[in-house]
C-alpha cells in the first residue's frame, strides 16, 4: 500500500527549496562513491517534484557515466536532489531524504543498494 505524502525540503542555507510527493517506504542507502558522503535517497517521477526556489544557485555535478545530474547549492554546498533518466526513458528526481522537513530518519526502512559495484 502506497503512503504518498507531500514533503518540503531544502538545502542547509534555505536558498534551494522544493516540494516532493513521495512514498518514503522505499528509501535507498547506496554505497557508491558519492552517496556514501551525500545521504539517503528516494526517487520520484519528475512530475512529483517542484523546485520552489533556488534554480539560480544550483550547481551541476556529474561523474562516472555522466547520466545523473547531482545538483547542489552553490552557497552552502548541500546536495538536496539530482535528476536523471531511467533506462526506459522516464525522467526521475532523486532527492536527499535528509533534506526533508519533519521526517524521522530513525523510523525509515532503508533498502541497501550496491552502487559501488556498477
């Protein structure tokens, strides 16, 4: 059963802010080189994500195959979300669950993903 809710999220300084409709029962803890340092991720279709402010302060970072755009605030450096395209062509947004307001991180059921082996 889906438990989709609307969450507000932001970077540390608040310059980048967004809203996302998401079901946090599928939060991913990835061990790739960037996720080990970045946070906990959840994915939604692009239509479930709305950037409220901060497009002018976002900086784009790609690595490895360059297919995921890791976006971060150029002021405080926090990576609040990223954008990419799945192999089936669907554009998705991966957001840092640690950037969401009012989420009990200890209550999440994390799914481990071995991104280091890709």
